[in-house]
């Protein structure tokens, strides 16, 4: 890749990083087959990178009451598109396609979740995520009733809000650093593995 990963210094080699961060990056590389650029960008400040990844994992990897991994990624794609974060739309769009097994869903959600081929539950969830992302974001009785009417629990509502807020931070850091998405993300989940 000829494009710079960040406008800030990134490690020339991951060997110089603290062992826990190096281990985390190597695990992702082994699983994905490449190192996502955001890991190298965030490694500019290892202490902050560690906190970022820990919070990411606490939100995205923990089992929610009823919120699915696919729905979590949908939140990231929709709000990142609204925040004009190409990296997160492309990277998390790939993960959404894989989790949902729907090759066009990420594109639809990124452009306009109101017309996307998603359920009413998911539409209400993304309406709420947009409200948190772009508006006051205060949970009131009206929103709580809407969300619970489509099956979300109080803890799910916390998760929707936390994921939206966390990725607002992520979107802004990626914009600040001008970090591009890895080219590998663009095709992930678009075709069955045996045809890729």
C-alpha cells in the first residue's frame, strides 16, 4: 500500500511494542491474514491503544441480552457512514457481511438504513443510534418504549448507546489520522469463500 497509514508516527515493526499489544496484533493478523491499519495507527500511543482495544472488546465481544453480533456491526456501519468514516464503514461493513451472510447489507445500511432490507427491530435500533450519534442522545420514555416494543432490553439499550458513542470516538481518531481501510476489507463477505 502506497498510502500512509497515519499522519502520526506508526511503529516500523510490531516487535518494539509491549508484549500484550504485540500479541493482540499477531492474533488478529493470524485470524484475518493481515494487520488492520487501525491497529498500527493506534499503536502510536500504546497505553491509549490498550484502553481502546479493551473497551472495544468489552462492547463488541460480550454477549448482550438480545443484541446480535450482526446488529452491533450494523450500528457501527450506519453511524460511521453518518460520521463520514470510510475506514469504519469498509472494515465493519466487511464484518457485517460475514456475520449476516448478506453481501449487500452493509452498503444498504451505510447509504440509508431507512430503505435497507432490514427488520423493523433493526430500523428502530438504527434510528436510536442515529439519535445518539447526531442529536442530544438522551434516553427518554418515548425511546425506551419504542426500543422495548421491538424486543430490546434495558441492557441492550445501554449497549446500543455505548457502541454508538465508542465508534464516534473511533471515527474521529481515524479521521484525525487519515487512516485508510486495508484493501482486503473491500471484498470480504461479498462472495462465498470457495468463489473468492
